C-alpha cells in the first residue's frame, strides 16, 4: 500500500452522464461505475470541474424500480459514486463542492490517515430524490478527521461501513473495522441521519461526533443491526450538537433483505 496524498482544492465536481467514468477495480462495493477514482496504483491528480448536472434518468429511475421489485438492490442500477478512494494513506480532500451524485458521493475504502475539510456536498431529496446519495461513506478506515463540511443529501450524511455481503464478519480480507473517526464543526441540512453505523458495519471503535449544527436531519445517531453479521459498536461519543433533529438515537434491526 503506497503513501498517497490527494488534494482536491477549490473545485466544483458535478456528476456528468457523459465520459470520464471508470469501473472500480477489485472492489465489491455497490454502484459499479465511478466518476473520479483513486487507488493504490495511481498518482495524485487535481480535480478541476465537471459542468453537467445529473439528469432524471441517472438517479430518478431507481425509486420506480423498487416499487415494482422490492428485492431490487443498488447493484441493479448502474449508478456511479462521485469520488472513490481505495487503499490510500495520508489522504486530504479540501474545499470541494460535490453535487448531485447518483449514488454514494464520497467513498473511502481501506484508507488510513484521512483529512476531509471544507467540503460542500449536496444531492436532492425533491422533487426527484437521489437515493443512496450518502455524503461520505467510511469503509474499513483508520484515523479519519472530518471538519468544517456541509452535508445535505437524500440518505445518510456520514455512514460507517466495513461489512459487505451476507455473513460479512467471515470475510477478513475485504471487510473490517473503522477506528478513530472524528466529525466536528460541520453543518447538516436534510439527511436521513447525521451519523449511521451500518447496515454494512462490523466494528466501529472510538467514534466522535461533536460541535455540529443540524437543520433538518431525521436522526442524529442511527445504529443499524443485521441478523446475519456480528456487529460491535464501541466508544461512540456525540456532544455539542445544535439545531433540529427528529430523533436523537435510533436503533433498529436492518431487515431489508431478510
């Protein structure tokens, strides 16, 4: 695993349905295509801009599909993540506007020492909602610091993952824990949850959410519990949250496919 420094500075990234997408390599994550991808084999490069908004048929077709076929998953829709960083150390994302992602907006997978600051992440909840448009997905990562960001998306703002597939705890190569995560001084618009553990989580340890302002979140902390996978959530601290949220702590079995 190479040491890699990524600096996305003062850029605007809008999803474009034209060229520029790349299929993920060696990743079992949902959302098969991505607009901007970095992995351990690549050198850092700057993002400048994409100028095209996501059209209705990119993220607008998923909800009608689910209405007809309830067992439809995100794999059945070829919706890309906007930014995917895999297997990198010393990652820095700073001062970027990430808009209208058809799937997860920012996916950090198997990374260490990540600094995210000053991001503005938006995906619509109306009139055409963008499903599964998580702002930041932290997936098998260690030492992640997120501060001074704005999130307004039609799913979880920060989602801690790490357990892909049924009986995920048995896969120790692709799955694993998130450790030492700090989210602070951020502003939340609409989102399903400020901080979510799961449903694709195994072990989240030493997680801090503090000194944030929330305007319209459905939940502050959401613990999704799966019947098939061993899950352990330890030392989660939430403090200094200001604003309006419909539910402070929500714990419920995640039974979408069971």
